C-alpha cells in the first residue's frame, strides 16, 4: 500500500462512519511523517471499546495493545467484539485494519463496579501539580505532528530513563465528538516511552511493540501525569514502566516492551 502525508485538521481523526476514520497530520509519528503515533491510535481504539455494547455496571480496567508494525497514516477501520461475556467480568477485543492489513489488536477487560471505599488504599503519592512546573518541550527531541500537538510540564531533575512529566492536548480525538475522560487519557499514555528517553532518538530507535494499561479507577479529565522509568537490556530489548496520574493522584500503571536498535543512516 502506498502511503501519503495525511491531511490537515484540528482533531486527530475525522469520522467516516461505521468505525472508519481518516487520520489528520496531528497523528504523525516520530520516525516517519507517513505513520501514525500509537498515542492517538490507542485513544481511538479506547473510544470504540467504550462505544461497544456499553454497560453502566462495568468499567474498563485493563487494555493491552499489540502493535504489529508500521501504522500508515491512511483511512482505517476498527471493529470490536465481545469474546468473553459475563455478569461481573467481560473481555472485549478490538482490531484496527488499514487496507487489508491488521495493524493493532487490543484486548480489554471490563470489571464490575463495586463500592470498595472502605478498603481503598496503597495508591502512592501524587506528582507535583502541573501548573507549578516549568514547561517541557517534546519537540526538542521528537518530530511529528502528534508530539507537536501536546503541552508538557516536567519536574526538574529528570535523568536519562527517569522523569516525572505531565502532558495534555487541546485537540479533540475525533472531530465533532466529545471524548470520554478515559479515551482522552488513554490517548496520551503511549508517550510514556518518549518523556524519559535513555538515548537520543536521532541515534537510536526504541519503538514499543505493545502497550498495557491497568487502571484502578476512571481517570479525571485534564493533565495526564507520568512517573516513568526506562530500562534497556544488553541484547536489544527494553522496558518502559510508568505510574499514571491525573489531578487527583495515581490512577494506574503502563508497561511497554521496546525493540532497541541503532538508527540506520
């Protein structure tokens, strides 16, 4: 399939109906202007997961994305099905296809809503508030429309592979559609791998081939916080781990497995 530079737009995606979407330039990834960053892709898939047979008695608690390779910035199709129905737990599967090629698959657990306030705890300390921190400019290291669409703040003292960062965007996920707080939150989580790099992305590639998000409550809208650690092994594999925050404090965790290699020149 021949890829092209996506069109301009103020949202990340233009709806085409029946689970089909046209990406705009705001989705552009960091290693090619003709690819989609996994951030908005994961947000869009979360958007479709929430629209599938919604149930007020269940909540999305875990989403794992398997990334099959290059995600071209071309019109796409998302299909969702229930693969394990249940009264208190339910498993959904979403697939994203471009042309004839499946590019991302996601499994999502919906778990029952219960009043567990009497035993809630162990969530850890909140990050310093975003509004009190100096700006963080992701475009100083990263190219692409998606990173350029974000606003950042970072706690002073960040080290290679270790940082505490807040991100937000003013752009809607889908044109003309109000995203849920969860879909908007998920749409920024993949950036955990870029806010605390161990090496410069102009010298090394370290894309993730998966993204797993575990949430113990539904995120609040607004800033998304990352307490991030990146580890590289000595045989070409790395792991990016983050405690995820909203304005109320920790809300869950994310994990990404990385394929680490020198950038070919």
